[in-house]
C-alpha cells in the first residue's frame, strides 16, 4: 500500500512539473480535466452524477472554462445566475423527481471544484506564474507531510475529534510552520525567478504559511462530506490515494489563497 501510494505520488509530482512547465493550453486542459473529473466524483457522492442537475452542472462548468480560456471572466456572474435559474427550472418542471438538496448540491459542486480549482490556471498566467504555481503544491502537500510528522511525534490534543480523530492541534501548527519554512526556502532558492517580490523568501513564507493553514480546512471539508455520506474515498483513479477529490481537496482551498496573496504581496 505504501509503495503504491509513493509511486503514485511521484507520478503526480512529475506530471505537475511537466504540465506547469509547458503552461499554455497544456496546463489549461490538464486543470480543466482534473476539475471536471473531480466534479463528477463529487456529484456521484451526491447521487446526481447521472441526472439532469448533474448534466447542467457539467455544461456550466465546461462553459466556465471556455470563458476562462478566451479571457472573458467578466461573464462569470451572469453564468452563475443562468446556471442557478436553469437548475431551478429543472427543479420546478420535473417536480417531484428532484429534491432541493439535488439542486443545491449541483450549484455548490460547480463553485467548490471547477471555480476554486481554476485559480491554478489564473496563478499560472501571472508574472512568474510557473514558479508561483509551485507554491500551491508546496503549501498544500508540504503542510500535509509536516503535519503528519509533527502529529506523530508530538500530537496530544485532538483538532476535530469527531471528524478526524487522528489530526492533532500540534500537527496542524507543525504543518503551518513547516509550510512557511518550505516557502521561505523555496523563495530563497528561486529568488531570481520570483521577480515580483521585493524579498521572495519572506513573501513565500507568508504565502505558504497562509496556504498551509487554509489547506487543512480544505482537507477537513472534503472529509466532512465523506463522513456525511458514509464513504471512504471519492474514487479510485489514483492508486493508493483514491480519487481526484481525495488528492486535491486541500489544493482546492490553497490555490485561491496563493493567487490572491501573490497579487497582494507583489
């Protein structure tokens, strides 16, 4: 199990490095595909993956990525309004086939997965974007690793005893500090590549520390949904890790934080 998880993790890192380096359409399509697969996994948990609300959600998400590709993000709000009105129309005219929970789940799913995930694309389009995207993975996965190690060694106080009994307050703090230190090191090593920051080591430490903190909320949020629906994993696409939502749950929350903080601190 550990070997499978390790090999899958290495493969994910290599794919991430290759697609981020290429950027452009390759990176865009990679993130879009990951988002739509993740949305399908979430919709399956909500039992709407093969229903009209689900199909409307897929269509709206695909259209959102088209708007993003042609750089027409000003139409996002009208798109969300149209999406909601379409869902409510399905709800009304198909009543009582679908419940309000089906409709709200479809709307929530689009915002939760495609829109949050799309910040990886937006980050890549920034100045020094290829290096800034690295902070997304570093803060999310780095925090997870550091939190696990610190929790194993020093964990005594449960963070969320009913939701995730193995996670400790000490581990959570260790994850944030570890992510900040990794960010500081990253900024120092690649200072010449991060030209938008006055002091890259400090800026990256702040960004990764904040990203590490919010990544834990992302991880726990995905776990809460699984607990509510009594499932272990969202899927089996990534051996040893589960589905897209199991591996990218923290990145969904980290990507927007890195994108907005990078703009604020540059």
